[in-house]
C-alpha cells in the first residue's frame, strides 16, 4: 500500500497503459482522478473528462483534481497519440494533433500542477516519453519529435523543481501491447495478433511489454523508493533498443 493517503491525476486513463495505472494506483491505496475523452468505464474517485487539445481544459485540470480529491500528490501525463508516416505526408492537422496532445497538454498540466504541489510540500509527476523519444525510430518524425520534446521538458523540470520537493521523471517504453499499437497494425492491414507475435520475436526478453510492465515502472517513479530521482528518463524496453 505505497500510496495510502495519496492522490493522483491520470490522463489517457481509458487507454491501455492508463487503465492499468489507475487500477494499480487504487490497489495500493491512492485516490485517483481520471481524465480522458470518456472514462465512464474506468473506476475511480473522480472523472474529469475533456479534450486535451483544449488549452483551457488542461490549464484547469490539476485544480479540478484538487477540488475533487482535496490535494494532488501525483500526476501521470500518460495520454498520447501516434502519428505515422514520412514528413512529406504529414498535414498541418497531424502536426497540431501530435504536438497538442503529446507536448502542449503535459506542458500546461505541469505548469498548473507544480504550484499546487509546492503548496502542499511536494509531489511527483511522471511523464510518458518513449524509447523513440531518445533515439529516432523510422518513419514517425512527428511522434518521435513530440516524445523527444516531452523527454527534454522532463529533464528541465526535474532539475528546476527538485528544490520544491517535486520530482519529475519520465517513463520511456518501447512497444507496448495496447490499442495504440494494435490499431496501427489494423490500419496497415495486418492481423494484430500475428503482428504482435512477430514483434515479440524481435525483443530480447521474448515479448513486447504488457501495460503492467510499464505501469509498474511509472508507479516506482512516483513512489518514495525513487525519492532521489529527478529528471530521469527511464527506458523500459525488454532489452530492445532503437537502432
Ligand atoms: N503502446 C506503445 O507501444 C507505446 C510505446 C511508447 C510510448 N507509449 C506512450 O504511452 C502512452 C499511453 O499509450 P497507450 O499505448 O496506452 O495508448 P492508448 O491509445 O491505448 O491510450 C492513449 C489514451 O490517450 C487518450 N487521448 C488521446 N488524445 C486525447 C485527447 N485529445 N484528449 C483526451 N485524451 C486523449 C486516448 O483517448 C487514449 O485513451 C502514450 O503517451 C504513448 O505515446 C506507448
């Protein structure tokens, strides 16, 4: 029960990793405010649904979590979108979507959450970057750029706000077995089960990550066991690095 008496805000809470984060946090005693476009199917103490492309919504989200839960100890900026394909095929809308959800929303949420956490003596923010934010995977320039930006923001904020007792770190997964990955296969005309099986063979540990394998590391970063970690980018990749 590492999170007894603690509260958390989780974005992307209806997605593959998000749902798991919420369930594991609650199983360890946290009270959780969940946010996504629709979290009606997610059990939680507060539901703060909306569109992360709406700047005013993001600015208000940490305050809404405090209003609902009384305080805010942890924020998981987990929501994300993946935009695929060469830059020559990317539209302005692709750019705005990718940077809006993956970079601007966490920027706004961090900006609003930090003063609230500082007031109550500190807290932990866990951002979600990607192995592809640390080294570029092929043919996803917008996604990779956005994940590099959130990685850099994490390093900056980890250093700038440590003195306030606020630890800001990022988890950097490689492939994870979630709707994000599987819908990509479907869109490209592949059977997702077969495609995941093939991908499993490319990972030294023998399989791509299940959401729990990422959520466990995110929870560690939010926990007291990571009390000296600030601005860290933690790769969780089963031994498969981006080449
Ligand atoms: N699945 C992978 O292979 C993988 C690898 C590395 C990093 N990640 C990152 O992990 C995080 C979680 O991804 P996932 O695999 O669980 O994906 P997912 O698609 O299952 O979940 C993402 C969630 O974000 C929400 N979201 C997207 N745009 C939104 C918006 N405008 N407003 C509100 N909510 C919005 C979606 O509704 C969805 O529920 C993302 O940041 C992703 O980039 C995933």
